[in-house]
C-alpha cells in the first residue's frame, strides 16, 4: 500500500517531466540570409539539439542564390522554397530546392518570376500551392507545386491598389504586401499590406487553379503598418504585429471574419527608442506570445496569453544579443528561442522558462552574415 501511494505521489511529476521533454531531440535549422553586399552564400543548414541548445554546421547552398531572405519548408520536409528579394527596379523571383533533412543538403530545382521585392513565402500542408508576398510590388503571387517540388509559373496574381493607402506619405507611398499566412484550418489565406494598414482575408480552395476568392479585409490603426501574423493554439485568436507602430493587435478569428479585441504597445512607457516591430510567434504550448522589436529597441517582448479570452498581458522585454532582430523561431519542444540579428550577423540561442515564459541568453551562437529567416525541420 505504501509503495502504491508513493507511485501515485510521484506520477504527476513524472508525467510533467515527460511532457517537458516531448518533441524531437534533433532538428535541422535552416537560415535564410541577404547576400547582396555581404559575405553570405545563401541558405545555411545547421543541426540543432533541443535538449541543450547546441548547434553544429552542416551545409550551405553556395553562390548564385540571391537574397533568400525568407524561406519555408514543405510538410514532408523534402523541399524548401525561398524568395529572392530584389527591390523596386526589377522583378524578384522565388526558388525551389530539394532538401535531405538527414544530411542537411539543398539543391536548386527551379526559379519563377515574382513581383518586385518578395519578402515572405509559405506553402500549404498538402503542397499544392506556394504563396509569395511581394513588398516592393504590393502584390501576392500564387504558384502551383508539381510532384517533384518544382514551381509552375504564377497561376494567380493579386495586385493591391495604389489609391487606398495609410497616412504616412513616406512609408505608405504605395501598397507593400508583407506576409501570406494560411489559417490553421487552411480554409483562408491572410496577407498584410503595410501600405494600406489592412489585413486581407481570402477563401482558399486548393483544388482550384486560382485558389483564392471572396476577399474581405480588416484594418489596423492608420499608420501602424501591419507586418506578420500568428494564431493561438486553440485557433480562436489571431495576433498581428505592426512594423511602424510596434503594436500587437489581438483579434477573435471568427472563422475568417476577424474582430479586434485588444491593442498593446511593444514599447516601454516613456521610451525614446525607435520602434520597428518585426516577427511574432505563439509558444508551442499556447501559453505565451513572443515578438521582436527592431529599430533601436532590439528586444524580444514576451506576453502571457489569457487562455479564456486570448488577451495579452506583459511578461518581460529582453535584449536580443545583437542588432535588428528581423526574425526568430521557437523550437517544437518549447525549450529554446533563436533570434536572427541581421545587422550584427549572428543568431543567438535563448533558453525559455516554460513556467514563466521568460528567456535567458545562452552561450550558443551562430556567426553568419545578414541572417533574416529561421526555420526548423525534423530529421526523422
């Protein structure tokens, strides 16, 4: 009887320890970079160990892959897609690669033309379409995906108008499409337009050659400049970070008809630092929201998510260990957060306290020129 009571007493702790260690122990970390004017050679692949936060170099794409500033990995981990971010004066492009996660090698398959300045790329779970958000061109391109992972020419192009813009004449002089994100159920695709302060919502039907239809939109505060999007773990809430205003907007997702609930500032009261909201991610357990702020702030700002209503409460702000935290990623176990500091040429590894959400900088770091995007892929 005493042994049984001891087992029952220990069981919650054992289960808790198991849940904390749930997830892959080894991952591939893919790093997209800017190559123009730097020593970067494209996309880099490192091995990442989720129990220790250790990293080890595997490979890189080499010269000829121009400005792969944002990347995504297919659901089966066999393919990687990258934008080739080129600015206003000429067309950009998107590239497809074969990927072997066991050894971390990438090989170019093909390229397709995109709008000017592509800055974000995503793919649906069934690997039917790839979506490219073109910042300088103010457009969204949709590409069909072949069985071999190659991209066909754009089957649908959505060009945002130049007559519906925000109040900042310098930054919002034309449409700037910044992200293209599928809803968790993949019934909708959402994209942000920094130029118009709008978040556009389209119905998505993968079986159609032109899969996006029935557009609607919601607006953030004028001059805020919406940038990136993430969803709560229960799929009920949507979080939008704004670049110019450095705010986080909380929406009730409402089946593709977002309703705004809350607006919180990423800046400390009375701060004279320059804002620059960049990236946003919900922790794997759904308890915390993490954001990055560039400008002269160079911070990760952490919020606790109210599990009853999706609302945010401030936890902490933490220096990123570098300059210009353009992008960051949380590993699937929820143990570590990695920040790509573009202007200081480093990727810094932080340990996450999963009880409090707070982060602590570790000694683990990657030195790479102009890192701009981080993605994980399981090797199993």
